[in-house]
């Protein structure tokens, strides 16, 4: 009788030991696998700009750098899905990377148990999954320190992948954001959200209004400075042609200047200028993918950048000077990234693209239209959402 009792006690002790030891091992393995899929989802979401294959291969690479359950994690491309994350409903839907904003990674492994085999249980399955969401930092029109809108300036949106801009079908993704106040006067309108900084506000007068939310941001925006990379040493400055009037627009100090109705057909490429000054109806004409970096001020007052492709993605201006002035009588199609610059957009012509500046001033009667097809060119933030 005592023998039976001892056996029962030992069996109970072994069961508790198995539960404790193998349970702890399972908890550790689950945490390790979760770290792996988290890393894969974050890396994959950050790589969405490269398309489905790039996002999936990046997710697999980063996830498989981890170990779980005493063995290397083995995530396959079929374990990775790209799609969209509905922030309000918290639902992930599989979609192509061309319209995706998130990556979902599933992982599984088998954990060999230590004491449970005594009871016939030799292993257990461990599963983990993660979804990472990549979203644009606030909106397409940003003045980090402040935003000022006046007269009848207005923002809205369209998607050039679906056709040219039409006022009748314009969207309401023309969001404006700042770490400071957003001051609006006259009949200026934000067709979208207007988010001032934490503790700041949207200040309106006249008939100015925001059609969407005007709630302050929960945390300040932070945009990196212009990254020149190797552009100072590897650029296409030697491809700048003479102007229509036979002048050399680029001098030895890398200052680019045009005036008196002159124009230059700038070949597609990457350029590294100091200042840009185009005036008197002059034009820099763009015919293909063109990236322009400047280390000093940009002035296109009375002159303009003419993007003959009508595709904002084909003109990227990275300006690092104190001021960036954009006006003129022609429509602008392009992206301006100038987080250290006072950006002033004025005049009667329309702007199609996006703008980031230290401050942002929008005046005149021209519309400011965000091209939603540019989403992948805007600064993004990647976060785990599930």
C-alpha cells in the first residue's frame, strides 16, 4: 500500500516537474518565435516600397536571423503576406504591395519536451504571428514649426494612377500637419485633416476651415535632414546643357540661374546644386525621373520648374537652404523635401505633389493637390500593430 502511495506521489511530482520545466521552455520558445516574426514583419513593412518580392524576402531574412526552441527559425515566403491594415477595425486584408501598407508574418516550430515524454508527449507545436504597419508620418503637407494658409489656397488629393486631377472628383487626403499652430485666413481650406502640434491649435479667421479632424498630434513630428549620400561626388552636373539662349546656367560654384524667359531641358538624372534662382518667366524643363539636391536657397519666383511628364514622382527636390520659394504661372508637379527650409508656395498656379518644410506658407489662389500615388515617396513610420 505504501509502495502504491509512493508511486502516485512520484507520478504527481513528475507531472508537476514536467509542467514546470516544459511549460517554462514553451514560454521561452514562444517569446523567441514572437521576436522573430516581429522582426520579420517590421523589416518587411519597411521594404514595401520595393514591391511584394522585396518585402517578403526581407521579412524572411530578418525573421530567420533568430533562433527559437533551440533551433534556427525557418520562415518561408509563403508565411509572409502583404496587405492593408484598417486602423479603425484592426483588420488585415491581403492585397498587392502596390496598395499595401502592412506585412503579416506567421511562424511555427516544434519544441522537444524534456519530462513530458514520460507521459507520452514528446513535442509541442509553437506558433506566433505579427503584423507591422507602415504609414506616412501625418500627411503630405508639413511645416514642422508652423503652417500658414491664406487667401483662397486649398489642399485636396487625387490619385494619378487613376487619371489626372479633377476638382469634381478630388479626394480629401490633403492633410496638413505641424508641430506648431496651423493658421488659416481668408477662404483657405484643408480638404482633409489639419493636425497642429501637441498642445497647439488650428487658428482660423474668415471662412477658413478644415473638413476633417483638427485634433492636435499626440507626439511631435520628427523628419530627418536631407541625406546627400554620395551625391556630392556622384552626380550628373556635367550633363547640364546650355540654355535655349545659349547660356551656361550652372557656374563653377554650382549656382544654377536662369532669367529673361530662357529655359533649359534638364536631362533625367541626379543633380547637386548650391543655389537655384529662376526668374523672369524662365523654366527648368523636366522630361523624366529627375532628382535635384541643393545646399542653399531655392528661388523660383517668376520662374518655374516645368515637369513635362505631369508625374510628380519624376521631380524630387531635396532642398537644404534656409528658404525655398515656389511660385510662377505654371503648374508644379513634384515633391519638395526641405525640413530645414522656410517653404513658401504662392501664386495662382496649382501644385501637384507633396511638401515638407521647416515652415510652410501657402497663399494665393492655386490649389495644393496631394498625389496619392506618391505615398511610397513620403517619410514613413513602421510600427507593430498585432
